[in-house]
C-alpha cells in the first residue's frame, strides 16, 4: 500500500505529477522508497540534495568526516557556518530544511565490513559517493550480497564516470574491476584536484539513475559505463558485460561475505619494520618527522636534502626555501640524482604523496629518509604561518 500525498506535498511535487512517467503513483512510490548515500562529500552533496528534493521518503547518510573549508568549493550541501561539524549532521540539517517531509538517518561512523550490512539492509538502493577503492569494493559487495542496485560515480580533475551496478540485471563493479589498482597508482582528488562543478554533474546523474531505478522507468545505466569529460564537454558510453568468472556475482562465487577491504586494496601500502598502521599524512612513527622537528634541524644547520614531490604548478601556492622539486611521477626515473648516504626529508601537500615517495625510496635501498608528516600544510600551520594552507 503506497502512502498518500498531503495537499502540501502535491503542491511541492506538482511538476513531477505532470510527467506521465511519474504522476501521482510514481511520486507515492518515491515517498515509500529509501536510498543510502555513502559519502556526504562532493558526489554525495548533489545526490542527497536532489533525492531529498524529489521526495525520496527516507535517506541515509554515511560519513565519518567533518566539514573543512577546502570542501566548500564543491561540497554544496555544506556551508561556511557548518565548518567543523560532522558532515552527516551538516547535510542532514540542510536536507530537512529543503524538505521537512522526508526522514534523514545520519550514520556518523566509518562504513566498514563490521557495520555495512546493518546500515545498508533497510534501504532500497545504495548510491556510492566515495573516493577510495576499499569502500567502493565494499559498497559493491554489500549490494551484490543484499541484491540491491549500486549507483556508482567517480571523479578526477575534469573527468567523471557513472554506472549502475546491479548483479540481478547486469555486471557488478568487480566484473569491471576484478582487482584494485596498485596502492598509490591513482591519486585522490585531494592530491590531484577536481573541478568544483564536476561532482555536481556526476552527482546529479547518479541521482537521476537512482530515481529511475526506484520508479522503474527509462533505461538506467545497467551494463553501461558513462564517461564524461568537462573540458571537451563529451559523453561517451562503454558497454559492460557480466564476467562469468566474477568472484562475487558469477555462478561459482568465491566471495560469499564481506572481507578486509583495506588489505584487499593494499592499504596501508608502506611496509614498515616497526612503524605500525599510519594515519592520514603519516608514514608511521619510524619514518615521520614533524614540521617543528624539521624546522629545528634546519635551524641547527644540519645537512639534509628537502625533496618536494608535488607538481610544478603547486609551487605557485606555497614552497619551502631550499627544497628541490622531484614530482612523484618522475621520482623513479630520477633516483640516480639522489644520494642514499645523505639525509633526506620528502614532502608534498599533506603527506599522502610523500608517503608513497618514501615507500619507493625505501624499496630502492634508501634508509636516511623521512616523511614530513602532514606535508607543507603542516609546515604552514606550525612553522611558517605566512604560507597558505590549501
């Protein structure tokens, strides 16, 4: 039995009601439907806003981050007034302001193998707005095991992708990507950047696909991968087929339950003797140096080599005097320029790329090398406050 619409809801959704493919019955279906949005960031923002505006009756938001000023260039569900607040709380308040007739469940916790089934089970559809491979594989496997559609989106600089992975009707994410890429091969948006409007484009496509799936209308992107380039304003499609040997949706699945997705994707990748699990921007206690400790070494006149593994255009934003530029993509070919007997400190924006550079150097036999924990942003906050944080 579908829920009825109040007079206020009929007025709110009147433009939907005029569309034959939606109408009163379709709008009542949306009111009875539910969607879980994984990630309340760049993609999750437009997805959640438009699903809320469309009248999807119950939305779930999963995220374990807080709003940062650097998010506001693209994460439009948040605002300056919510900087420092948990993203799910910030987003929930905005969505209920947009549409107080819906229910918004906020899950301020990491989406992991331990809680994913519990969180996802009550929802009709999952929308993947994540930015890392472990959670993408986790979201896919949850959907396959629960028999739910997975609306996928991915962004990078000017490029975006979207699809609907639904094992009941077509391929799943593992059919397309059976194995994750090597750790560090694909930079994150935090390292490589992203055009602010790009997640809006891909996120609204995801929201469109979710609504189509919930209503059972149109031709969803099941079995098709949409490729979008903002610079050229081009849309291309790649046909996808089920992999008969898929480890989770094939006829003889090897994956029958949720696994350790960090280990599956090689996170963390740095092989340390005693350093333990690293936090973001850190390579572990045995390999890190703080900004204040590095400043003290420089102040004492100790001989060390500063290796900046950022991209050349980032020097226009901030730099540390005396540092040498070795972009991460060039580091392997330029190892002969480095002396393993000399003490070195590698750094980048936040410590993510320099951690990968450190792994490369350690694998090549370098031992007198440290990672600047938190990168040049930490240097700007703790040592040279004249530099901007970006």
